[in-house]
C-alpha cells in the first residue's frame, strides 16, 4: 500500500510538472461549456412562443407568466384553436407552442397529475431541442415549487411534439455530450498515453525487471486521471447550472455515481489501448479514432440515433458514451431515478468489466 | 557448473518469426566477475540480456541466473538483479532525489536504508548540490552514472548493463568504469554489453557475438594471443568480418 502510494505520488509529479497539459485538461471543459453557452444564448434569446390555453386557470397562467419572464422566451399571442397553432408555425412566426388542456389546475389539484404539450419547429432540430429543454426546465421548476409548497407529489408531464421532423425526440443537450467527450479524452487518451510513454522511454522495462507487480504500476497511473476527471465533472456541472442555467433535476449523487462508472469504463479502455501499442502516437490515434470520433458521431449527442442508417444504429450500441449520454440526459434533464436507467447502467457496467478483464489479461509481464 | 557460477546459459535461442536473433548461445559467468558481452549493432546482445532478466521468453535453451531458472523463477530472479536498459531510464521530469526514492521504493527498501544510501550515492556522484534538480537538466554522462547507481541501489547480486556508456565522452566513460570496478569490489557481478572495444580491455572475460552466435569467449589477453592481435579492436575486426547482419 505504501508502495502504491509512492507510485501515485510520482504520477502526480508528472502531471503537475507538465503545466501546459494540465491547463488544457482542466480548461477544456470550461472553454467548451462557455463557448456553447454563448452560442446558445445568442441562438435562443427571446424566442417567440405561442400559447394555446384551454384551461385559463391559476396554474396555467403562472406557468405562462414564468415562460414569458424567462430571457429565452417571449410569449407572443394566445390562440384558441390548433389550426391557428399550425398556421403560425407554417408562417414561421413562432418557434414554440405551449398547449394546456382544459381543467389543467383542476387535474393537478385532484389527481396531482396533469399534462402539458410542447410543440416545436424541429426543422431546426438544435434550436427545437434547446427550446423544449428550457421550457421543460421552467415547467419542472414550477412543479418542484408547488410540490414543496403543498407537500404533495405533483407531476406535470410534458408531452413533446417536434413538428416537421418527428423522428427527433427526447431532450438532447450539450452538457451530457461535453461530459462524455471530456471524460473520454482525459481518461482514455491520457491514460493510454501516459502508460505507453513509460514503454517508449524504457522506464516500464526497468519496472518489469523489478519485483513490483506491473499491474499495480499501471493502476497507479490511472488514479490521478480519475481524480482529474472528477474535477472535470464538477466543473462541467457547476458551469451548466450557474452559467448555462441547465439545472440538475435528478439526484446529484446518482449523477456523480454514474459518471464514476463511465470514468472507469474509459480508464479500462485506455488501459486496453496501452497494451496493444508501444508508441504514444499510435495510442493517441487509436483513442481518437476508436473512441473519440464514435463518441461524437454515434452517441446521439450530435446526431439523433433514430435518424441514422440501421448499420450505424447497430454499431452505436457498443459505444459506451451512447449509454452514458442517455443516463446523463435522464438524470440531469428529465429528473429520472435509477429505476429508469438501470438497463443502461448495467450495460455500462458490463462494458467496464469486459474492458478491464480483457486489458488485464492482455497486459503482458514479459514484453515479448 | 561449480558453486561460483552465477549465470549459466546453455543453447539459449530466440527467434522472431523465422529470424533467429540469438542462436543457441552457451556460457557461464562467475560470481564477482565483470563479464563483457560484445558485438556489433544487431548482433543480438540486447535480446540475450532481456531473456536473462525475465523480460523476454526464450524460444529454446536453458539458463539460470543467481541460481534461479529463467522460465519458472522470474520473480526470484527479479529480486536479485539490477538492470540498466539501453534506453535512458530515469524520469526526466523528476528530480535526482525523487528518482532514487522511487526506484528504491520499488524494491521495498526501508526508509532508513533509502535515506542513508541516498546520501552516500549523492556524495559519491558529487551530486549533493543538484539533488533537487530535475534529471532533465543533467548532462548525459551524469545521467548515465546516476542510472547505474540507481540500478545497484538495492544491492543486487548481479547487475545487467546494456550499453551503459553509449554516446558518453571518453573521460566520463573512464569514471563510469571506475564505478563498475567499485561495484565488482563490493561483490556485485557485472554483465555489460558494449560496442566500444577499448572497454573490452576492462572486463575480466569477454564474449564476442556475431550474428546471434558467440564466436569467441576468453579473457582479453587470451583472445589477443589466440588471434595474434595487438588490440581488442583488431580481435573484433577479425571476427566481425564474418558478420552478414547489418546493424539497425
Ligand atoms: N521484438 C523483435 N521482433 C523482431 N526482431 C527483433 C526484435 N527485437 C530484436 N529484433 C532483431 O534482433 C536482432 C538483434 O537485436 P538486438 O538484440 O537489439 O541487437 P544488439 O543489442 O546486439 O544491437 C536485430 O536484427 C533486431 O532487429
Ligand atoms: Mg542492444
């Protein structure tokens, strides 16, 4: 244990003395989130909203009021029929419509449950997503508030309709995507590179000639990156809550736990990469092509999986980030609990164990 | 094999595909000996040494190191040897002291042993003032001397040195060999590869490897008189002329 501690300490020296890399690793998520934050605010500020209120009661009125008060939305007009909604979208006069059923407040008070329909113009899917997410967040906040006030579990279910692009569903955001990308870079790529660097420099050989268990060396190398990733998770979440106004609706504990699971999966993959090559360049190349690109293209955060060709949809199943993306979206944006994501969690866990076992098996004690 | 034999090798062979890098070599090294392992680039020196250190699995043949079998008892071998690889193998971004501390820790030495011995090594190398400088900032010769000190820090029975003086200036090479003598006096067996022929003169016995085979094995003076050569350089030229392999 003392020996292991010495290994970890040495690894921290390497990382802390390479200021430039450290700066990039810690700064990258911040920059990504902030750039996105600016792009986002420019894009959706004061989006025109149409309201079709069949209820006209206290609940619907206060929700409309809150939507209007938000910097992202500007409630334009009230209409009285679906055909008016449709024609407004056709004219491109609005980006989002909010529909309350009649007796909205009544249902809420008596069965504690009521639906709201959100309709967005999905011909611009990114904006549509963002608008739906923001509107959902406002509605969710309202629900949380009345739940707290009355100590009753109110549920407002938001039903979403993406006009003109019905395939696109669910709430995608940038935050889960940035998280997956950053963790992948820090854990998979940096771990692979740091282990391979020791092979390239010949220091790994010296350790293999010593009585120390090589696996211990390698695991010690992964520990600092695990901590670094947790720092990144924290900074991404803080920025998304305080800069992007994307609140965490579900359990923070669950979110962090799931992130840890994903981090371990990435570390195991980095370990695996380090067992198949002796060159830092190749390790970087495999990490980028084998992990980073598929994560961006196939995890569902850039392009909706439902819109992909069948072959790519099938391939997307083996991408850990795909499952992590669903998990983060569910917990963070939709406020769901473990009950809703146990399947994805199990899949990630399976992938992690598989990768770890494979890399430990492949980790050769004798180099050749 | 008598009691004073510490390395014993018989018919040791390593093939990579259909290329035979080490071709059935046999020799013995006595306790406390400085054994020179000579050969041109690509002769197979590193490959042979790596098999003895347990880094590489032989294709065939037998060998024991410090009384332990290289197939079955690699863990025991590891505890009894030191190794300085052909590549520079200290951490450039750690200080002199941190490097010593780290490698000594690998061998599970106690803190008091490490502390005492570190002071001794720093003094011996005249590095007391530079102990907290990054290794990166030292000249190559100093780095090599430090790497050697680190390789024998845990007081192994045998130390394997793979071209330890490659690229080092002649004066520092002399100093390096003084350190090797010192280690041998302390009872450490030294197994050293080199392609500097003048260094062969410093060894108790040398073997000369050509194309994966050992073509000659004797004391430096024995080799010279056998081949009627005036220097080891000449001995080597006579033997190496037969080589078909070119270095890589
Ligand atoms: N892992 C390997 N795979 C294939 N060929 C190798 C490998 N390692 C060494 N060789 C070859 O074996 C020969 C001997 O190499 P080496 O032992 O490094 O020579 P030396 O140390 O005497 O310069 C060289 O031709 C080299 O290319
Ligand atoms: Mg060599």
